[in-house]
């Protein structure tokens, strides 16, 4: 009985092996695909070029879908792309190279789901020097640090999120900070610009709650050049003579457009001239001239090209019109009186280099 049972069992086993071989022959893995014998999940997959060289190879985890490693090569066998999953925490390190495989152009650390990343570096493809760098929070949702570099690898921009949630952006030139802006967690914003020796060039503040704006510009020696106050609807810029600290101009804005400029005497402090600006046409529409005692002397109406079309003369008190005539003596307008913050600072910079 025992021998018969053994013979029967042996026959069954041989039949099972034969059936398994037949099944395997019918259900053989596609070319380049390797599956696990115990459950049929994909273990790895290879793709080859027509010349037979390996184009890519992917290795999968036990579930048959999670990529453990990936490598891609060009037709000459140079590695151009790779991914490798960490056994410890599941993060994925990715690298991309130029098509010849010689220069790394991307180095990225993904979170395990590969939907968000923790860190990324890109490199200039011509020389391999760093181009950008981004370091995110661990969840990959917020960029905690961002940097940009020029083609020689010199830092140009750096942005950081501080512990108090303020976002600080610094701009660099020749290794020195040239400007710094701070976007506060409450929505307020601050900005600073620096001269090449590190001294304060310009600073401004905008309050989110009421839209109020403040700004100041300084010479390299620290003397006040201008001061801005107001909001998005209306603001005034006072321009000073740095040598004496006396008021030279007042520029009035409505929205983004300049609508009036008042010019002052550095000797007397009194107003000497007012330019009225037609913001729609972008021209000076009238020039008011004042006497040394501050009374209004004449008003000239201007057209395109600063052409005087009408001249009105006032009495000694500056209140009563004594004459009106068509045309009038040409009006020479100094365009520097219309310079904004950038123009005023650039003029100082130009004066330093002359």
C-alpha cells in the first residue's frame, strides 16, 4: 500500500511539474520583463535599442509597481537618467545628465510618493556649475530656501523663509548684497537697496492693512536724497539737495501717474515754479511761476512739445489777473524734476563714476 501511494504521489508531482512547464511556456514574460515566480508581480523590466544595447532598466518593489531603481542610457551606453529609492525612508534620488552623459544637470531628492520633493539642484549644461537650488520643508510643500546662480556659479539671488514665517529675498552682485526685500507674515513688505560699499541706498515699507507707503533714498555718504509718503491712491515724494539737506522738489502722484511738481528755492525755501501734468496725454499742461516773495507771477498753458499757447499774468499779490495773451516766451523745462526713485539714485551713481 505504501509503495503504491508513493508511486501515485510521484506521478502527481511529475504531472504538476509538466503542467507548470507547459503553463510557463504559454504565459512566458514579455521580452525584457522579469516576474516573480511566487505571485507573478513584475520584478524588473529592460528595454533595448535596435542595436541590442540596453536603453533602460527598472527594478520594482514587492508590489510590482513601486520603482526601486531606474537607469536610462543613450545609444552609446552613457548613463543619462537615474532614480534610486532609499531603503531607510523611501525617498528617491534622481539624477539627469546631458545627452552625452558627461555633465550632471539635475539632482533631486523626492519624497516617497514622488509628487513633492525635498531638495533640487540644477546645473548649467555647458560647464556643470550650479544654476539653481531649492530646499523645501520636509513635506515638500513650501520652499524654505531658494538660490539662483550665474553661469560662473556666483550667487545672484537667495530667498529664505524665517522661523517667524517672514520671506527674505536677497540679491547679490560680485558676492555682495545689493538689495533685500522682506515679505512679512502679516502681509507687510519691506525693501532695502545697498550701495556697493554696503551703505543704505533705499528703503521702503508698505503696510498691507491700509496700503500706506513709506520710502527713503540716501547718498553713499548717508545723506537724505528723497522721502516718499502716501498710499496706492495718492503719494508725495520730497526731493532734497543732499549737500544742504534743503527741500528742492515735491512730486505729487495720483495712482501711478505724476500729476504735479513743485520746485523750491534752496536759498529762501519758497516755491518758485509748479509743473501741472496732464497724465492722460503724458505732457506738462501748465507752468506756474512765482516771484521771490512767493506770490504767483504768471501761468503758461502748454501743448505738445512744451509749446506755450497762452500766458496769464497776475498782480503783485498773485491773486488777480492783470493780462492774458496767446502764446508767450518759450518755457525751458528741466526734465530732472520728473525723475522717480530709480532715476534719482541712478543720477547719483552716474555722478560718482564721472
